[in-house]
C-alpha cells in the first residue's frame, strides 16, 4: 500500500494544530512531520532468509530487486558449531559486488552465536532488476562434529 504524500503547506494558516509541538522545542511543522512519516511508511522493509542443512560451498541467488533500495543488515550463524580448522565465510553480493566491508566468518570461535556482517554503505544500494546473491565458501575441518545448519538473513528496504 502506498500512502499519498500530503502536499507541503496543507496545514499552513490553520488552527494552532501546526504549532502544537513548538512549546516542547519542536521546530518542524505538522505537515512536515506527516510527510516524513508517509515517506518512511512507503519504504518496504523486508528480509531474505537462506538455510543450508549441510555445510558446503554454495552460491545462491537470493532475490531480484523489485525497486530501488538498500541492504541494511546481514547476519549468519551455524546451528552446530564448526569443528577445529573448519570454516565457512559468507558474503552478500549485489550484481557480483560485495555489499560488506568483509566476509562474515563462521568458525569454531563463532560457535553458534549470530555473526553480524558490516554493511558497506558505499556499496549497499541496488536498483530494480539487480540480483542479490549469497556466497558461502566452505573449508572442511577436523573433529569432533562438522558444522551444520547454516543460516543467513539479509535485511533490506525497497522504495515501492
């Protein structure tokens, strides 16, 4: 659903409603605040989730962007922690270009704790038709039990 923007000046010259927050130090007029709320509500906030039961190297297309937007968060974790010397790195690409400052590392030190990627604000934007891909790169390790159940979640916004 799209909320139609209220034209600037819609509340100008009206009753004291436009100035109601001035007493509390608010400097914006009511119609400006309403426009900010309308603009924010028109951004579709979404997430994309990927699960892999057995750890392996895998490149998977997650989604194709329906509109312009940006990736805001990337998180990954394993259900069973990596064994000694076992490792999986996770990267998220927009049209084959990473949107992270560094890959997310799932290893024995990470255990089963959620690992947050650092999104590169200079490379996190996309446009309609762009392809968002998750790249898992796996290195087998030793005992006792290999890592299983890796999950990756991408949080993003599209301006629909």
